[in-house]
């Protein structure tokens, strides 16, 4: 801790605050800053405003509980060792998100020697430490304070034997390069996918096989790899299954439930949907607007707080959807049966009644518990066909008419409009890939989406009207750091982004609308996407930037998202929707009496929001990796073929490209681009040939040959077509600047570092 300054009246200067944050041995929050400078009363309020100004000016970043210099690292943080260089451990921040466009900083770990070593044996790859960070020159140092428990003890890999007959565990994670020796093979055979754990504390002890999972290249194995790698709970205990079975038998009493079985409510879902959370209905109100209903499965009636079923759902956080299976948040008797809104069957629902005016504004809403009987479950494609071919009945026509009104409100709101295609892996009856295609964007998708958004907004505002707890779906505006990077990138297109104005989705939409050339638009759209923050859950309302909404909560998918279940429970309490207590089971088991929020829910919303946000990120990464493995398996028979691709990322070591219409990201190493040196322009995010000035930039299309496809890791590697391949440069784009020796990197032939200079700026 820096020495206490002499008492000075008034607030400290910006520089004094920055100096304190830089020198503090502990996390420096508003409280610590105020105490250090002896601030009292009104001065503390002024400090809060000053810190907010400093954040907006790009001087600091972080939460109110701990600030650090923008673009830097917290003074004390958790790091994970990822590599070694010249025998010295290299670590990155453990909490760095994989979808963050900015690569994580690499820190050189300075380990004390001999008796001064406080954290035990020398650090190795995968170790996690609490460390004090220090910025020195053009890099970062880390001083370990405490070694932390391993985040994952089990290792997933494939058994291989070397020339001497010794078994090794080959990793299935493309980020891990080295195999680990197996000390106890446990009956596993070569080529089998296994789970293993460390055989001892020393790395030399190797690993021992604990479970044989089978053939890693067999159909339906790729999702299993992701499930085990990410530690996704996928087996329900007997106690949880028993409680789910008991809950499924709860009588659907009409007492205190609105009977909506007379309404022709329809569910519009994917053709391969495993469950049906939501259904919709609308009719004209005779005043130019519409009365509408969004019926959502009443999961809170069956899954009550305090039981084992609820604890398991909370732990899972959400369902995970893979091409070959679903890992549900709830047991199948609930998720695919009793809670699912099936056609022609009475179901418990939470009903959101909406009054929509002619301009698509929600004028009124109310929430009830109801009994519904879905008239029909329709696939998106079938609903769209009926509308297009004028075969739709009154139900669908009314829904499309109400959506027309909602569309007016959406256009006025002008949410962020990024057209990002979604891949679908279609399997045959044997579990093998039949087709990989991009999902067609239909009006039917937008109809359902806009009804769901309206219900989610109504749920958030309804709870706010009762001053009730809300688990919001939050999407914060882009950080200043990312906006600065986007501004620098746009300047290479002779386009300006003024950071002094209020940043809104409309600003990005106008930016994209003004780009006439489709190839250039793809470049800018990719950059805008990378500038966005990741959505998450939390009890403090910060709005939803992407949707241009001030209040937004997830209400419409309680079968597959725990956040929605919490919102349902809050509505039960806020609007007195509790059902009579269920009778005690004759088997001796019992279902908790209340279906509203528990005391734990109310007091622990911050923690549970963080947990389900982390579970969502885990599921997204597992789903994405599984599709990558399927794609790599499908392409493994096509190695050597040439594909039309688009560049999705550029780094100094090469660029990443994805196959158009298929997906599947692969690396083109800079060492394969020829013998000339390539200059990496960090600002423009391009690689430029020093002599030929051949330019590789995000969004550019070019033909690449598939060089490698590894189904186990999902990794692809591309190379230029024989004889070279010049990228197709968008019309109107300025040629990239000639390589400069000031700043940036020069990468030599075959990937060897060339001249690296840093003049007039620091690397971060």
C-alpha cells in the first residue's frame, strides 16, 4: 500500500487516483480510494462522479468494487499457466472470455527461489495462481501469491502408444498440444476415448485412466467429448428423478387458474424441437390494435425451490443442445412431457396477456396462471408456407397481422441488426452427418421472436411495478476500449466513428446501411459484432443495448433456462398467483409448498445470476465445439479440395477463414504465405506482403485448399491454392498501407520473427 498522502482539501486529481490504483497492493475500489484520501460526506459523492468520468474518458475500467487502468489488468488477479518460454511460465488471466475479440495479455511469471517459494513446487501448464501483476516496459510480470486448486482434475483424451509400447493420452482440446504419459491404462485400448486423472502430485506421475468412453470417431461421440471436457452435468441422480416423477403427478387443478382452453393457441417451433416452452395467439381488438396472448409452460408449478430437483436445475443453469442429443435442465418426464405444451393436451401455463396498439406499442399487460390446450404445433417452415401460399387459417393470419404492428415498434426502436447466419448439422438415422446448412431466415422466425420479446419486456416491467426482484437479461453498450479499436479500424475505410456522441444500435445500423459494397459491409459487420459485449444475467437493471430496451428479462423458456424459472417465481409472488399446496405423497416424499421465490433466491440473486451466466457460456462453447468437430469429421474425407472461404480473423501469426455456406474455421499460418515477409497492421487488422503488398483482411473472400481436418479437436488448417491465391478486395477499399517500421510487427518467412520495434507506444 502506498504511503498516506498529506491531507489536502477537496478531491484528489485524476493522476493521483491513477497512481494509487497502480501502486495499491489490494483491489482498489471506491471505498478504498475514499479512505486513502480521507474523503467524507459530499466528497464521497463527488468521487463517485469523478470515477464515472474517468471511466468514460478511458482512464480506468472495472466495477465499483475494484478499478484498474483501462486496457491493463487488476493489481491482484487469478492467472492460468498456458505455456513456458525459456523455462519461465507464461500465464493469462483465468477469467478472460474466449469470445473476447482482444487476445488475453501474456504475463511472465516470476517464481521465488528456494525457501521463498510460497506456493509449492514449480508451476506447470494448467496451474492456477493468485498473483500480483506488474506492467514493465512493453510487457507484464506476475508475482505468485498463492497456488489455487485445479479447476478441472479430469482429463479427456485418446489412448495412443509410442514406438516403445508406452501409452500416452492425446488431448482432444485443440488448445492443448502435448500428450501426457499414462501410468495406469485401466484396460483401455489404443484409439479409445477415455477420462483420466492425475496419478500423483508430480507431472512425472502421469495420469491414470478412470473411465473408457469408447470410439471417439463413432457417431454421437463428439457431443460426449464436449460434455466431459466442460464438466456439463448430464446424469440425473435417482433422488432427482424420483422427485421429478412425483412432481409430474401433481393434479392440474382449475382452482385459481384461468381457463384458456377455448383459445386456438398455436406453438411455432423448429421441426426437430425436443420441447415446447411457448405458444401464441392474437386477434384484432376492433380499434386497430390487437389482443394477444403468450402462453409459457408453468415450470414453477412443478419445480419448486428447496428440493433436489431445483438444486439440480440451478446447477445445470440451462439445457445444452447438440446435433445428436440434448442435455436437459430438467428430467425428461418434465421437459419433454408434462411441462411441454403439446397439442390437444391440457397443460399448466403462465399466461402473459398483451394489449397492442396499431403502432405496435404494448399498452397494457397482465399475468395469470392458466390451463391451456394447444390447438396445433407447427414447424416454422410449414407456418411460412401456409402464409406464402395463402393457405393460412385465421389464427396464423391474425398472428402475422399483430406482428406487422410489432414490427412498426421494432423499427422505431431500431435494435442492432446484424445478419449472422446459423449453422445446422443434420444427422441421418445412424447418427452420421447427412447435411450441414445455414438456417434460412423466415418471417415465421421473426413473428415468434417479436412476440417473445414483447412478453419478456412485459415480465420485467410487471415486476418493476411491484418493486419485486428481477433477474434481468443484460447487454451493456460496447466498452470505450472496444469502441476505440472499432474507430481505428473504420478509419482504414475512410469512415468515422465519433466517440463523443451517444453510442446507440441505430448508429451501427446507419453505419452498415451506408455501405453499398456487400464485401465491405461484411468486413464492417464483423468488426461491429466484435465490438459488442456479451449478454449476461443480473438483478440490477442496466438495460439491453442490442435490443434497444430499457427493461428486459427472460420469461419465455423456463424448461431450458433457470433464469426464466426465477422470473416466473417472482411473478407468482408479485401477483399472488400461488396455487394451493400440493398434497403429500403417499410414498413418503413431499413437494415443497411454495412455487414462488425462496428466501435463498431473494438473498442470493447476484450469485445465482453469475452462476447461470457462466453455465450459459459453458453451454455455448460446448455446442460450438461440437459442431466444429462434426464439421471437421465431415471434411476429413475432403482434405485437398479447394473451398470458397471468408477471412474471419487476422493475427500476426496468420489468419483464420471459414468455409462459405458451411462454417468450419481454420488457420492459414503466415509461414505458408510464401517467402516474403508479411507486415501485421494491428490497427487495420490486416497482413500485408512487404514486396507484393498482397493484403489479407477480415471479411475478404478467397479460395483455399483444405490441408488438415482433425475430428477429435475440431481444428482445420488451410493453405493457399497451388500457385498462390490473391484475396478478392472489395471495391472502394483503400489498399493497405505499405509496411512501416514504426510500431506493429514484421513476421519473417516461415513464421520466424523479423524486425520488431516499438517506437512511441507501448504494447498492451
